[in-house]
């Protein structure tokens, strides 16, 4: 019986996706649940697993093609057996049989399961995937596993001093293509769907909103003292470190309660005031900047926020964030300080009307009680939609966050 290989059902916010590389070939045996191909959308990378065991009968859609929800990609013949599949060019034995020579061939797909991020890195670095060992659930190879493998390989193949001084070979033509009359090297690569979507939304934000940014600075000494005093106990109790993001998230929630317009959105000629606080936290990933959402952040403890952010960061690196985790959000926090940013003007994430930008912490001289002292200072930036939020509200919103961070007791007392 032939079983269809179909594109997963996309959410309403996703209309189409792009097929990445097929991990199987026609005539190859597959097991139920085995990933056949990844589909890149403008939000996440989705896996297409085999719903039945059998042999790949036919592949209809090729890598790189654009597909829509529930479109047929190929067929699996469930009545065929593994013996009918053409043999692999070279047998690869599982690393788990190192002590016993079983001579049992294992295909790359059967032996190794890679996350999307790991697969891309392995492809770019030309790594033999059969040599990789996974540390994630189900022995899945993560990006960190590939990086560890590359670091170990680099050590093993270190060349003698005489060879190290040999001239470096010129780049292969397949890596850099000469384009233009000058013949100077250029490389042309297609923009990923995520990057296309980011570009589209940023332009949309600039063209449809009246964006204005207000700034302030915050003395981080109080929260740094708080972390130093309770960090060990916090880690022991919650198995996660107390960071700045959870404190700023809590401070933002309290400010949003006082200034609901910053938590609202504009829908045509209507203003939608949200009675909940879904905070988006911008994080970097191999595919670009993504903004997973903390649902009902007002109901979360500091530890729950830290654990959620840690989990979302790991999933972002492995390309495992779901569409639901990236959809929605009433307000966004972006921390450019982790990359060394001193000051910036963050761009709104439509249809939100506000975004808080955090920056790096630097020791600066400031005046406290008439005395010049050195304090760890951070610049804060609030970009807001001036169509809905007046300057007075924006300044007071940012001042509320500043006061909460400089006096963390306000977060407990909710004042």
C-alpha cells in the first residue's frame, strides 16, 4: 500500500515553506517516526516524519521547492521490505558495536539523528555525520555535539610545524564564485525564509507605525547586590541562575499594568487592550533573531521565567522552537547588551506598540547624594508607537522600570 508523505498542517500565520535537503532517497527503507526532510518556514523548521514503516517509493518535490500546507511530497510503500531497497555504497557500522564486529550495515539515517542546526553546521563543515555522537534525547546530535566533534578533530589532525608554514590553498571555485566584469570574488546565497520574514516585518514596522524612542539609565548596583547575596541559594533551590532578564521582565509587567496602552495594539481604527501579559524575549539563533513568548509572565516567578528563557534559548539554537512558541506577544524585551551594545533604538515587533531595549553594563561616574561615585550603569531604550502612546506615558513607563530595578523591593510590593 502506498502512503502519502505530506507537508504538516501550517498554522494560520504560516502560508508556505521551503524544503531543505531530503535525508532519504527513493528505494531506501525507512522506519516509522524517522525524519525524512525538514521544511523551513518564516518562523520555525518543521520535521516531516514517516508515518509508516516501508520503502520510499517516489519523491515528488525536490529540495529547495516551495510547498504549502498538506501538499504531497512523495510516497512510502508499506508492503515493500528493507531487502528491496538498494544497498548503501558503503556499509557503516554503529559506534555502539565497537567491541563486537557484527558487520551489520547501518545507513546514515538509521545511525544518526541530527537537529536542523546540527545538520546545517555538519554540512557547512563537511563533517561525516556517521562519526557524530548525540547527547540530546533519543541520541539526537545537537549543534554543540558537532562543535565538540570539530574541536576534537582539529586537535587530532594538528600538523607538524613544517607543514603549518605551508601556503594555504586557494578557495575552491564551488565556495566563492567570481561575478561581474572585474572578476572579483563574490558569493551569492539565497536569503532564508526567516531572514526574509524579518526583513518584511521590519520594513512593515517602519512604514506603518510612528516609532519614537525615549531613553533613561539605570543603576544596576542594587540588583547586582541581590544576585550576589542570594545566587547560591537560588541555584540550589531552583537549579537555574538568577539573571537580569527575569527581573526586567517582572519590572516590565508592573509598568505595563500602570500603562496599559504600551501593552495594547492597533487593529485598523480600533485599539485592542490586552488583559494578559505575554512577553516576547528576543534571542539569537543560527537562523537569525527569533522572539519566543513567555505566556502570562505576570503569573510566573523569577525562577520560572529564568527556566523558560533558558529552555527557549536552547531550543532556538537547535531549531526546535514551535510556531506556537513564536506567535503572539503583547510586549518585547531585546537585550543587545549581551553582544556589547552600548545604546540602540529597537524596532517595534508589529502589531505591538512597545519594545524595551537593554544594553551592556559599564562602570561610570555618577552623582549620588551630592558625591561622585562609580556605579554599574545601563542605558534603557523604549521604542513606542506614537500613534497610541504619548511621550509622557512612554517616559513614565521607562521611569517605572528604572525605579523597580534600582529598588527591587518594589517588585515584591508591586508599587
